[in-house]
C-alpha cells in the first residue's frame, strides 16, 4: 500500500513538473521569438549600414568585394566605389573623387558643348522664306543686269525673251530648293547627342543610390545610347536621299524601328548583368552597322550614275 502511494505520488509530481515546464516554455516562446526577430532586424540594419558605407552623416568609398550584387557591374574596377549612398550625398559626389568622376564630367562637359552648338545653330538665320526671298532677289538683280547687258549688245527680242525665261526658271528652282532644305534632321541629331550625354552623366552619378535607382538609371543610359545612334543617321539619310523620297523614308523608318526594338530588349532586367555584356555591345554594334546600308547604297548609286553619264 505504501509502495503504491509512493508510485502515485511520483507520477503526479512528474506530470506536474512536465506541465510546468511546458507552460513555461509556452509562455517564453513568444518572447524568445520576438527577441530573435529583433536580433535579425538589427543584423540586417548593420549589414545594410556596412553596405551603404555611410555612417554618422559621412560616406566612404569601398572596394569591389564590399558591394551589393546590383552594383557589381565591372570586376576589373577594384576600388573607390560608392555603395548605396543617400540621394543627397550621391548628387554632391559630383564634386568629389571616386571611380565615376571622369565618366560624370566628360559626359557633362560634352552635353554643354552640344548645347552651345545647338544654341549657335538656332541663332543662324533659318533656312526658309527669308533666305529664299533673298536668293530670289539676288537672282532678280542678276536678271536685270543680264537685260542691261543684252540691251547694250543689241540682242534680238526673241533671244532676250528666252534669256529672261531661263533666268526666271532658275530663280524659281533655286527658291524651291532652298525652301525644301529643312533642318530638322540636324536638330534631331543634336538633341539625340545631348540626351545621350546627359543621361549617361546622370546614370554614372546616381546609380549608386539604391537597387531601384540603379535599374532606372541604366535603362535611361541605354535609351540615350540608342537615341544617339538612331538620330546620328537622320541627317545622313535625309540629305543623301533628298531626291529619292522612297529610299529616304525606307531607311529612316528602318533605323527608327531598329532603335525601338533595341530599347525594348534593353528593358529586360537580365540584360544588365555582366554575363550579357557581350550581348549589349553586339546589339549596339549591329545598330551602328545597320547605318552602313544606306551609305553603301548611295556610294554604289553614285558610281553607277557616273558611269552612265
């Protein structure tokens, strides 16, 4: 009887202890989880702080191995990187020395050079009615001079009429040619160059801010390169095929569609990875080489015309 009572008491105490342990573990579990989450968040903040290379309002440059993956674009540049800098510090870094300083300033200076060229070209008297009228007035003066000379030479009436008609035709043809010589392809090229240089400078300056900013800046950089390649062929094609509107519209449409396709391909995120560096270079090279088609066409056409003449 005593043994039985001792056994029952031991079992009861064991169950009570087990229940107490489970209850304590149950009560402590949320507290433990909360502490672990706080530690993980603190660790993430510290890691982010280390990656951002900014502390107490001061930002420092880091090496390639300290960069997050989205900033690892060129493994051959080993040091002086800005890693996840705040936007204000990234903008002000234009006046500091880092591995993008030369890229930022060379493109920015180029932008201001093309801006000055554009303003200078716009200040020139535009090709239009004013130049056409001045050209017509000059030829009219030539016509009156010819009439005076013909009078002094005592030309016959029908010879004078023929000479006047040929002069009038020359005046009309010259005025039409001057009016048709539009300048929008020239300005399109200047705008494309300025857009490319400005977007490239902005990209090199701000892409270090965050992953989202890096993605947007790289897209704008690619768009600028494509715009420059496309618009650089506009003056060449437009003026070379001015007397052949079919081929003019054909080649202008071709290079424009090619540029839009390249822009759409560049929007794919995987396009910016280092593994696709060769693909990127190949795509832009193909765009540039596509401009050789109208050049070869014009050269061959000119050679054929000379042989026939």
